[in-house]
C-alpha cells in the first residue's frame, strides 16, 4: 500500500499515464532531420569540386605563367603602391570624415550646411569622375594660389600641373570621396551613444572637446569599426580605378605586362590573387579590432548550436 500511494502522489502524463520525470532529470533532445538541406549541401559541394577541378586542369588558365609573374618586381611594386594609396586615403578620409560628422551634428547652421553640402556632392558623383576631374584640374585653375576673394591679394603656390601630379590627383580623389562616406558612418556611431553619457560628462564639467574625445568617440568605436573595416576593403579594391590615370598600381602594372606578352587572363589572375591576399589580411585585423572594442557588450552568438539535453 505504501508503494501504491507513492505512485499516485506523482503527476501522470496525459499520453503515457506514467509518472512525470522528476525535476533535475535530463531528457535527450533528438535533432530534426533536414533531408532537403542535406541534399542541397551535397549538390553544392559537388558543383564546387567540379568547378575547382575544371579550373585546375584547364590549360587556358596558364598557371605556369601565373606562377612566373606572381612575385615579379613590377607586380610587387604595384601591390606596394596599392597599399600606400589605401593607407593614405583612409587616414585622410577618417580624419576629415570625423570633422565633417562633428560639423553636421553642430548646432551652428553654417557648419551643418557646409557638411551636408560636402557629403551630398561627393556621395552623389562617381569616384571615377572625381578622379578624372582632379587629374584635369589644370584646365580650370592653371595656377594654384591662396588669397582673398574679390580681387584681393593672393599668394601663388605654383602651376597646377606641377603641384597636382597623377599620384596627387589619385590621393585627392580617393581621400575626399572617402571622407564623405566616413562622415556618415561616424555620425551614426556618435548617434548610437546613450544620451545619458552626455549629461554625465557635462555634470563633471567636461568641455565639448573632452566630451567628444574621451567619452563619445571611444564608445562610438564599437559601432563605427565594422563599416569602417568594410570601407578599408572597398578602398583597397577601389584603388584599381586609378589605373585610368596611368598610375602604376597593382592593376595597371598587370595591364602593362599583358600589353607586351598578350597573357591577359594569367596576369589578371595574378592581380586578383594579390587583391584576395590583401583583403583577407585586412579582414583578419578587422575581426580582431571588433572583438577588442566589443568587450562588455551583448552581441548575437556566432552560431546557434542545437541543445543536446533539456532539463524539466
């Protein structure tokens, strides 16, 4: 009778009429099967393997030519110039973009309007057009001079053709264009900071400059870094546009070589491999920086793992 009474004290499940599992016990969860997804994955793997095999055995790719020019001095020099253009243009673009973002958020209507106009113009016109414009700036201003408007005294710096070389035109076009995009990215990062941070900093007697440098910008970095990393990668690839200015970047160096030996596809593969290598390295450091500045903040899990057990 004691055993029967103990059994009736436990709740019964409606399906099995068996006593429910005691608290703390684990029930194994069987994952759902996805036959369609598995079949699709197998098909994609087969397609990828077939494409890779075709690329490897197709003699028209001329992999021997690719290997012979992969570390050619002209290609290495072009890759170095591409990196230089990327670093200088992004540095200037980030600095100028930060200034433009602060100007746009300013209560001064003149500063805000100037910033809006700059962003509107440089985001609204193609980068290639801007590069060609700066390359031909001497047609509008043969002499570069600074002075007062309306016929006031001025100081002549020199000829535009001398001061703005093709490399200078490329840096101007890339930097000024990038500043417009970075201004919007940084403005969004500043807007993501909680308004209470402003009030707390002002309560401590911080000036506007200290508030921005010590409180707002460091917290905005978490939001600014991912799109900035994407902009760096886009800038690295966008430097290929300077080849129209006859600047010996990576792409133009490859074009010079295949113009002489007519090995167009192998040289384009060489340039593509170097671009892939450089973008992969930049992506690696981008992920490092994102993890560094994302410490202490809740974020979505990288992968959704299926639970193996469940406690009831």
